[in-house]
């Protein structure tokens, strides 16, 4: 379907409500370690700027408001399921939404990212970060319930940011190239660092739990910046807190753990306690399988930039990744990071159709 299609973004009639329940979907089965005829496919950032219908519905509406309005969250989350026929929906949100919900003064600035008005850098600052309770995010419950009702047999993946990445935004005051304040606090005041991350682990775990309680079939813990750490620092200062988040929802739904630039951390991330390890495009699935001991399902890992190459290049890469994934105890086809804003949506649709044909 082209960007100029007259397809109406509010038309729900073409969503697949047939087939097995979402809890027995291809996504859930692959995440639990089943080797299937073909992998389920979805894309990180599949709901977003690459879709003209997304740009229309977001016009004049700020990002945080978009994430807190159930009507918009429902519509935006459904858009790529309708257009591409992906095997799962990813809950439309942002990793700083739960921070805003507990009272952190922040904004998501276009072209910049999350900006925190008063960064957290002292113990007194930590008092401004209360725990998250479900009554702080009733809109999230409403959005997930609405989506589960509309999606039918298509599973919904819940979403939260991991403690390290949340901490980096809070300490730096926004996105950072070097994370110098974050690392300085981590090493210079490890007690404060661990108390901050413990609080963030509670917030992230509670945010995932709210989505599961409302009907999400799987969850993903996303660690945008953790690839900037050494393995030693990750294991000493970060993994215990990610473990806390993942333990909060253990046994309820499959858990996916993904970080960017984490090739050297994959084994340690797997040991944090998950069913699925997300693999970015820098590491082959074959290498990821070896680094994680062959014990986990894998998710990934087409380079998002390859979607701009001629179709034969894309097709060859998709076929190779699907073949590599057959060696894993479960494979979920995805990109090795999020969909880039200028991606042609038709190419994503063709990738979905190709993966679906590879049974």
C-alpha cells in the first residue's frame, strides 16, 4: 500500500480477529522457544513517523499528550498492523511516560528527545521521584484494554525503558553523547546510583505490570544507552536493576530485552532473566546465539538502513536472517533497531510479506 493510498486510518474492518488467541500467537510461541515454520515479524518503531497516517493524526499534538490519550494511543498502535500485516502490535508510548506520570517535570522536544527540567544529581533530588502505582496511569490501562479488544488474535507487546537509560536521561537532563554525568555518578557515588536505579526499577516494573494486567501478551524492556558501558560496569551497576524489573513480571508473559550496541553485553543481558534477547544489526544472529549460550529465543536483526537499498539487497538480507534464526530456540524477525523516519512504508510491507512466505 502506497503512502498515497486512500486507506482510512480509522477503518478497523481489515484487522485480523480470527485465529488462535493472542496468548497462543506465533509471537508468544516463538518467544517461549518454539521453532516454527516461519518467524513472527514486527518492527520496533513500526508505529511512528514513517507512516503518513501517523503524521496526520499527530498534527498539532505533543508527544507526551499523544502517549497519554487512549484514543490516540489506540489509533497509532493499530496503524502499522492494518498497513503492514505484522504479527504483533507494539504499545505506542515513550520510555519517559512513567517518569512524567510520577511527577518528573519533563518534555519530549521535537528533534531533541526527552528534556528534564531539574536533573537528578543529589540524594535530595531522589526525593522528587516517588514510586509508580497503577492509579497514576489509568489511561495506560484504558489504552491497553482498548487495543486488546481491537487486536483480537494479534498480540500486543507492552513496553518500558530500562533503569540505566531512564537514569541517564534524569542525570544528564536529556540525551547525551558521552553520558559523562551518568558515569561520574555511577562511579563517584555508587550508593546514590543504586538507590536511583532501584527506584527506577520499581517504576519500570510497575509500568510493565499495568500493561500485562490490562492484557498485553508480551513485554519488551528497552535499554537505549546501555551499549555505552563496559561489560564490567554493566554487571556491577546495571544488570541487578534490570533483573529487578524483569523479575517483577516473571512467569506472566514472555519478556524481551533489547539494547543498542550491546554485542559485548548479550551474554550478561541474557543472564538478567528473559525469554528473548533482542539483537541489534551489528551482531549476526549466529554470533548472538553463541554469545547467549543457545538458551534463549532471539529477536532481530535487519539493519534499518538496508530498507533504503534496492529490493534484491533487502530480500537477500531478510532470507539470510530468517535462515540464521532457524538455529535458535525461537526467532522473532525484527529490525536491529527502530524504523527510520524516512523509510518507505511499502518496503516494510514487502518485508512482512516476504517473511510470511518463508515457511
